[in-house]
């Protein structure tokens, strides 16, 4: 399955965050990917291979219609 994600995309990960949310926003891309929790605002970084293994679904950009 091809994953089409980009900067500012919202994604759902397989394992949820301890705050109860599993939706994240991509804030930085490169070799590492920086994610921000949409509920509590905590930021984490993980390498791209780990991110692609844990990625469940790409929701897309929340501001696409604007």
C-alpha cells in the first residue's frame, strides 16, 4: 500500500499516544520525521523507516479546502 504523506498532513498511527489520541500532524520531514500530537501538542521524532512501519492511515491536510 502506497503512503502519500507530506508536510502538514494529518496521520493516524497504529499505536495511540498516552494522552488518548492517535492523530498526529507532520511538522518536519527529512531522514527523520517530526510529529505533533493534535490533542496535547507533544512533539516526537522518529526515523522514516520506523514511521512508515507504524503509519496506519493518512488523513491528509486539514486545510486542503481553504
